[in-house]
């Protein structure tokens, strides 16, 4: 998340320092969902490999 926010600022697409709480929440939720799905996928792949 930090990498994407830094690149947004560096490319002058957006300035995360000016974001309100709702803006941060709308940025955070997709990152959390992606992380949860990635973790669940890796867990299931690892479990399948062990059986």
C-alpha cells in the first residue's frame, strides 16, 4: 500500500497527505481484500500440497 501511495504522489496523480478519512478507507479496503484472498489461496495451495 505504501508503494502505491508513494508512486501516486511521485507521479503527481494524487497527494495522499490531503486525503480525508473516507479516502484512506476507500484505499485500504481493496488492499485488505486482496491480501486476504492471496493469503487464503496460498493457505489452500499449501494444504493441498501436503496431502
